[in-house]
C-alpha cells in the first residue's frame, strides 16, 4: 500500500474533513504510469486519478459525492461554516469533471447508477456490493431490543430511530461512533436507548443476531446493513427509499416505512412481529450478495471496459493492478 503525504500528518484521522481542499491535487499526483489497468474504489476522490492514454481505468462508484447532490443535508449537517460554501462548490465542480476521466463506471447499486447518469451524465454498470458472509452467523433473535448499526452522522437520521422507539416503548441499542453522538445522546435522554460505541466484529455479530430487528432509518446510497442483518438471520425495518429498495424484500426480509419520520416508524414497531420471518430464508437472501458474486460481476465489468478501448489505444497485453 502506498499512501499519500497527507497520511503522515499527525491529525489526519480526526481532521480528515478539513483536508478536503487538498484531496484533488493529492489524487491527481499519484503516479500510475506503470499500469495498464487501474481499478479505483471511491465515494469521492479516487475517480480523479490521472492515467496514461491507453490505460483502462474502471471506477467502482459507491456514491456520487454527497457534496454534489445533497449539499444541505450532508455538508450543512456537518456544521460547515457558510464561508466555506464557495470552496465546497469548487470541489463539486472538480468532482463532476473528474467523473469523466475513468474509462467506465461501475456502481454499487441501481440507485447510485441513476445518480451517476443524472449528475455526471454517465452510464454505470451495476455490480452490487458484497456482504462479508463469514463475519455473521444466524442468531436467535432472543433479545428484547431493536438495533441500529451505523456511523453516527446527521444524514443517517438515527434521531428518528430514537424517537420512534421511545414512542413505541421499545428498547434501542446503537452500535457505532461518529460526530453526531453528543446531539443524539441529547435526543435519547430519558429513553430506553443505549449507545454501545465502537464494537468488534464478534460483538456486532452477537448483538445483531439477538436483535428483534435491525433499523435502517436514513436514505442510503446502497447500504450493507440490511444484508448484514439478514446474514445474521434478522429482519430489517427500513425507510423505503434509496439502496434499501434493492436489498429489502417486504414481507420476506423485512418491512418498509414510507415517511422519514418517527411516527411512521413507531407504527411499524408496534405492529412488528419477528416470528413472521424465517432465519434460514433471511440468510439465503443475503447469500445472493456474496463476495463470489461480486468478484464475478466486477471481473465481467473490467473485461468489458478493456474491450471497449480500440486495440490501437491499448497498451501491452499484460495487466497490472493498483
């Protein structure tokens, strides 16, 4: 692994968002001239790497950058000062231009592919992201709680889960860390909500397997949590928008609530019966999104991208990876 110079800064982990103005230049300066094939994996910056003519660049796109299509809910929710808005707009302009560089785009969901078409003007092949099936085992759902497993960020709308569980008189566990924790703790004051913080893979498997159901409240680009819940034999109660529409099967692997508010989710919690869901069937659904299926889909996408370059523009037949 070769990291950029930013990796050596002492405050990188905690202040990485403030380094955003430097990311375009850093990624553009990576020397990839020795490679015939470059596969980038990105939610923002890596699609902007520069390659030599004749090199195939396949970009696996986790999302169109949120500061491009969801400025108010994402950037505003992180408390970015208004004085920084011109800078964010310039980064958005760079992002759209950078999205034109790869030979082809591969999206992790139909939802993201539609955004790529709308905001970048590019068609993206869909290869759904894989769930790490080996991390999860089927649980028995014996716990008396619902679970949220997420980074604690404003756009995740975990506040809705807290308020809904409070209204329904339900216990809620929240696994994960993030900058919104303090504000969420204020929302949760006086409720049956417990913040677990960062948990290990083993602990997440255990707490997920015992949950009555997993709550997936925000509108996500794709979202692996519903599939991780199903791999643990547990159903998902999800907001019916975004990537969840591609991973949750109503009445089979979980249920949707239609409005992004606590009242809608609370009604679903009150009516929810975990006995309706078969753990083996939930696991089988998750297995359709296996790492093997992902590798086969990505390999086909790479082969198609290589084939679309005219033979006169291709470099040597050997393939290097970055």
